[in-house]
C-alpha cells in the first residue's frame, strides 16, 4: 500500500473518530472532492509521480485541523500530518512539500510551487460548479454553528461576492474549467444580494422595488376568480345534498301514500305538506345547479368592435377558429381590451353566482319551512283531533 492510500485510510478514520456535526462544509465529503480535483488538475499540469503523491497526501490532510480547532486550523493540519509521518516515514523533501501545500491553503501568501498552486485551485473548485449556491449555503450554516454571532444573509452573500471577485486561479486547468462557471455564479450571487437588499430589515437603507400596478391587478383578478369558483363549487355541493335528501324523502312519502301504510288517515295532511315542500325544494335545487347555455352567436362586427367577452366559452363556441385566434391575439396585445374582458368575465360570473345562491336559498327555505309546518300540523292532529 503506497503513502497516498495510507493517508486516505488515516484521514477517513480520523474523521470517523472526531466527527463534528457543526462542520457542514469542511466535511469528509469536501476533502474527498478536493483530492479528486487535485488529481485531475495534476494530470493536466503533468506533475511528476513524487509531486503527485505529495499533493494528494496534502489534499487528504489539508482540513483535518478543523476537527480539533477553528483557529489556525492549517497549522493543526500540518501537525496531524507530521504525526502521521512518524508512523509512515517518508523523505524529508516529500514531507516538506506536503506541509507547504497544507500551509498555503490559508491563502495568506502567494503559492511558491506548482503543487501549491494546484491544491489552492482544487480547494475552491466548488466555485466553478453549477451547484455553487447550494454548497455555499452549507458554508453559511457551518459559520453559524461555529461562531456566536450569526451573519445575516446579506452580510454572508456580500462577503461571498467579495471572495469571488478577488479569487484567482493559478493553473491553466482551473482557468479553463472553473472560471466560466465562476462568473455565472458571481452573477447569481449579485442577484441574490439585490433581492436581499430590497428586503433588508436590519436598519440599512433598502432599495424598495417600485410596485407595478399590473402585478397587483393580475393578483386581484386571480384571487377573485378563485374565490368565485370556490363559491360556485360550494353551492353545487349544497344543491347536491338537498337533491339527495329530498329525493329520498319524496320516494318514502310516495310509498306511504300509494300503499296506504299510514296507521291513521288524518296523518295524510302533514305527509302531503312534507311531500310538497320536498318536491319544491328539489326543483329549486336542480334549477340552481342546472347549466345555462347561450346561443353563442357573435357577429364579426362585434368582434371587430371588441364587444365580445372572449374568456367565456358560451360566447365563442360558434366563432370560427381563425377569427377567434385573431381576436385573442389582438386582446393579448391590448391591455385595455384584455382587462375589459377579464372584468366582464368576473361580472357575469358574479351574476351567475347570485342566481345560483338565490335559488339555493329558496330550496333550503322550502326544505326548512316544509318540515316545520308538517311537524306543527302533525302535533296539532295528535293533540286536538285524537
């Protein structure tokens, strides 16, 4: 087993024994990603075999210091790597290369060798990925868990933008493969910052977005239509309940009358009252949910003069499709015409609802008063006739 494999096993075991849930970003997954990217860049840059091995060992160890300390974790990572070399001896030059690569990830000075440049580019390869925003949110979460003061979203993304703007790639591979996506991610971060500035509630001057009347009007129409459709569905449901109950009661009353199953003929009167009330209630319930169709006849003059509500099927089902499409396209380009149609649609839908609820109210009144009257007559018969 070579030194890279030994380092891999050591680091994986070290993460397992010293796992930190607060490290949402600097996890074993991040370390493995850096190792993979370092190997890809190294092959493109044609490192020697010895330099490649030193680079990969450094990539495995570069963030293990986070598991024990947040401050100066690079130095801690170097110390852990040295303890590893005590158990797995290597040449002094090899160990020195590893330590220099780990130390340079602090980014406090320019890299002095190609392996150092490669590990720096590999360590920030995520800025050149399409899922950069998602990955960066992990870093924000880690910062919040590891520090007493949690940064606001605006502060975090502003700092992220500063990092992206000052970040430099040192290898040709990174410049070719990471830079284009990094620029896209930078624009996405700028958009996020603009959005957060508009919502800023931390006492800073917020750039309020001008309210556009079109958006409010469209929301109003959408909400009104939704409410009216919901009311219509409720009315139909209530009508169906009445239809079912009245149908059962009418059938039962008819059966009692026709088969002469009443114990006393004097009880025929309340039964007939109930029967009549149920029948009328049934009629009004059916009328309330019965569809009303229009002729659908529309002249070309009406279309040309924009007098037709093109949003209601009852008005356009007889219009030839070419004329309908032409009129619809004209309406979509003319806001006044479009809003006029939407207003008409809401108005006539409201009239339809009014008719529906009036009939439904009458049906419920007949149902209620029919029961009351028949019950009173029944009690009267029992008390004063028998």
